[in-house]
């Protein structure tokens, strides 16, 4: 399996997910500014999910950059990741339409948690396929972001039934943690090149 | 017709099919966990179809890897395959919304059957275009998976009006048969390279 | 403007058009086979439009194969073609839901006519950009298919208010005319290569 | 981050945005020509947005052509641009369904304004990444189009509550300003090549 086709397919799926998500922003019937009010939480959910999917696209690219051979396992681990990400538009719409109510906010976190686990599995399989001197292993290093994210998601899910706003704040926090550009892989690749 | 553009177009169509299918998972109106209950069969249908389309994408890639020349016939056989696969979101939605009732379960199998036949035709055309020493022919060998799948689909369709759950079990079984990674083509290609 | 990016963008748009068209096949509410009956004309319209879009994709590829330089005019003529093709899902849905009634059948033909004109303009611009020895001009030759199609569409539109079924028959006829593989360009390219 | 993957992803997102926009053209229930009347403003909005997105695709391509290194900042500035463009189908639908009423027409302009600002930020980041001899800086030169567009959008938004038709006229005007092919970058690249 060529790496290029895997990347192209993943990019295609991510581009479609990120774009059809906007279809949950249903055109309101009224023509006044007030008609937009019920859409505000839907819009905010959209912004959050857009950022999450953009982070995944970005990190996925960096990870694949450090992957030289695509095995059957890597291919299916990648599809597994895409599966959970494909559910983002659904949970985004449900959370937005119910103004961040408890159950939708928890389900949103559950999908993020599963996607994070799927990403971790994919990363481990690529590292294992590279043997002892795995360049990806060196690149991710301690991988504190990858380790803390699932923990934060789990806390957020548990908190959803107490305070959905705390839950939401944690989702925003995790996104911000990842938004800080991840130069680890770039740095190791640059070092190896010299 | 360049092989690359055919692959890219097929990948595009498959990526879109696999992704818009999630639009059948309509955002429920309630905000409670119970509001999700009617969506469970829709979700399970989605998982099944996601796996089927992923298998097709995977096998399609391996097959095209062993295809060196795209004739007009191969091009149209490929479009014929994409046509049947494009109906998967529709039958997935109908089966899911009617909790695996008889007619929807049978129609789901009919579309899978037509796609399997379309895949077989495409495979035959590629083999024929390669002449006597067809590398693809060597690669698929006895092709027992390709032969048993249509038979199982036909049995599943017939069973739908007796026991839709048996039908569903067969669909899951066929997916599992294919999920076992198909290393035949890879092996033959590797042998030829040495 | 690189030809590759123009091709990739056109392929992307065509792949999406051909795929979202299936969303007009709305999942019926009943679970019986009879629930599918009102969908039969929608399905037939879908098949017809799928074939038309596949023909456009195929011919577009052959034409771009004989295009070496993308000017601003060619780029906009290409977008103009994509615009009319993007309306195909809409007219397909309207024609299918109204069982080939007069006005929808005529509008379907009008969109096909505009797409045919847009294709012709694109072809002329590519030929003109190639100067006197245009390889594309040699390839399309008399271009009887390109000339007869708009005439047939115009007749079909006029007939729609008399007999929509005649109109439909003409649409099928034009599709069949184009389905016969167009080897003109391939032949001229092959001749030039020797 | 490879430039190719950034371009391919941007193209994918733009192709999907431009295409799903047509889903706002809801298939009417009647079969008469009159059933189309309420769709006329939706259709006109669609044409306007199609042209705007086509202009963005075109200009984006030219800009990326003059970009040699993709930094993390450029990558996020590009995603920021795609975010605002992804809202075009929503505002197009709202404006079309309310026949160019004040609030929808103003919001349409607000999204165009934000996209223009996002485009400008992306352009500045690319120029800055190229240092003193930035080829893109030379290419865009005075960039009067880029400077006048936000001003015109702002005027159009302010006018929306007085005369939506004036607002619309300004949107059409800005599109026409950009439709004139932008040969600046091509010219500078050609000069540099000699």
C-alpha cells in the first residue's frame, strides 16, 4: 500500500468531514438577526470541531511524514481513526442544538476520547513497524500531549452531568494545548537530515 | 487514460460515500441519552457499511496496483462498481431506520451482491487485458473469497424474509472474511520483484 | 496555472456531484417493498445522471490530456462547465420526484444543453490556444457527437410539453451515443507518438 | 509540511464547499414552472457564491505557486481562510431564502469580509517568510484589489439596512473586479524565469 494513496484518502475524508459539518448549521427561517440566536451554540460547536479536525489533519500529516512503510495493520488503524472522526459532525450537531446539555456534551467527549485512542494505536503501530531506531518514537518523545489528552477527556465526560460548562472548558483547553505547533517531529527530521 | 487519475477519482468517490453516509445519522431532537436509542440500529448499519466500503477501498487499491493499462472497458467497469457502492448510504439508512426489517435487509444485500459482481467484472477485464501471464490472475489465484461472497449474499437475501437477524449475521460474516488482510497480491508482486 | 491542479480540482468537483446526487434518493419511511415504489423514477433519473456525469468525466479527461497550457480563459471556461454540471443533482431530483413531468424534464434538458455549450466553449478555447497545428482539433475532427447533442437537447426540451417520454427517450439516446468509447483523441495521440 | 499536501487539502475543501452549496437549492414540491419562482433568489445567490469561491480557488493557486516553504503559521492562516469560506454555503442559503433581506445580506458581506482579511493575513505571512526579496511581494505589488475589497464589503454591510439592493450591487462589483484575470503573479514569475 503506497503511503501517498493513504495520505490522499485520509485528506479527502478529513476535508469532507470538516466541510459537511457546516450542513448542521441549518439555514434559519426568519430573516431577522434574532433568527440567528438559536444558532450561536451550534456555531460555537462548529468552531470547536473545526479546530479539532484541523489539529488532527495537521498532526496526521506530520506522523505520516515519519512513516515509511504502510502495513495492513497501519492501514486499518488509520481507517479506525477516520471512523471516529467521521462521527464528529453528528456529535457536534447534537451538542450545538441542545446548547451543551449534559448527555450531548459527554458524547462529544466520548468521540474525542475514542479518536485519541485510535490515534495513539496508529502511532504505536507505526513506531513498532520501524523497529528499534524508530524515528517517530524519537520524534514524539515523552508524548505528554498524547498522554494527557485522554485523561482530560475522561474527566470532562465525568463532569458533564455536573457542569457541562466545565466539560466544554476542558475541550477548549485540550484544543489549545494542541494548537501550539508541534515541532517535535519536524525537529527530529531536521536533525536526522544533517 | 492514466491509471493515476482513475485511482484518484475512485478514491475521491469512495471517500465521499463513506463520509456522507454519516448524514443518515440524523441529530436527534431530545437531549437525553434515551434520545439516542432509536439511532442504535442506524449506527450499527453505519459501522457495517463503513467496514464494507473500507474493504472495497483497500482491495480496489491492491487490484489497481496490479493493473498497468486502463482501457475504456476497465474505466466503465470501474464506474459501474462505483455506481453500486454509491447506493450503500441509501440502503444503509433504510435498513437502519427500520431496525433491520425484511425488505430493507434484503435490499442491502442486493446492493452488496451487485457491487460484488461489478468488482468481479472489473477484475476479469483487468486480467484479460494482461494476456496469458496476467500478474493479477496469479495474484487472486483461486479467489475463494470472491467466489463465496456472492453465494453468501444470495443466501442472506433469501433468508431476509424468514429471519432478518440471520441475514445480518451473514453480512457480518462476509465482512469478517474480507477483513483478514489479503496478502495474495502483495506476495505475488514481491515474488515477481525478486 | 498547472494542468494537474485543474484536473484534480475538476475531478474533485465531479466526484462530489456524482456522489451527493444520491442524497436526493431520500430514505423512505415505510419498511415494505411498496415504500420504494415512489422512488423508482428518482432512481432512474439518478442512473441517467450518473451516466451523463461519468461521460463528462471521461471526455474531460481525454480533452485535458491533449491540453498542454492552461490559460486564464481555459480555467474560467472549465469552471463555467463545472457550474452547469453542479446543477445536475438539483434537476435530477426535481425530474425524479415529479415522475418526468413536463417542466422538470425540460429544465433537465436545459441544464444538459448549457453544459454541452460550456464543454464546446472549453474545447474551442483549448484548440485556439494550440494554434494552427492543434492536436485537439485533429483529434475531435468533425466532432459530430458534439454538434448533434445540442440539437437533440433542444428538440427534447421542445417536446417536453407534448410528450415527456419522448424527451426522456432522447436523453437516453444522447447518453448512448456518447457511451460508445471515444477513441478519436487516443488514436491521434498514438499516431503523433510514432 | 509539504506544499503539495496543503494545496491538495485546500482544493478538496474548496471543491466540497462549492458543490454542497447546491444542496441549498432545495428540490421544489410542485411540478410547474411556477414552483421554481421562489428559488430564483436562491439560484442568484448560488451563482454569486460560486463565482466568489472560484475566484478564491484561482487566486489561492497563484499565491501558493509563489510560496516555497510552508511554516506552521502559514498552515493555520490557510485553515483560518478555509474556515470563513466554509461558512459561504450557510450565508448563501440564508440570503437566498430571504430574498436578499437586510440581515442576511449584511451577514453575507461579513463572511466575505472575514475571508478577505484571512486571505490578506495568509498573504502577509507568506511574504514575511520569504524575506526581503519576496517574489510574492513583488507580484502583488500595490495590491489595490486586496485593499479596496474589504472597504467595499464594509460599505456594503453598512448599506444593507438601508438598501439591500445596493449591498448586492457592491458584492457583484467586487466579484467583477476580481474576475478580471490577475496576471500580476504570472508576469513576475515569468520575468524571474528569464
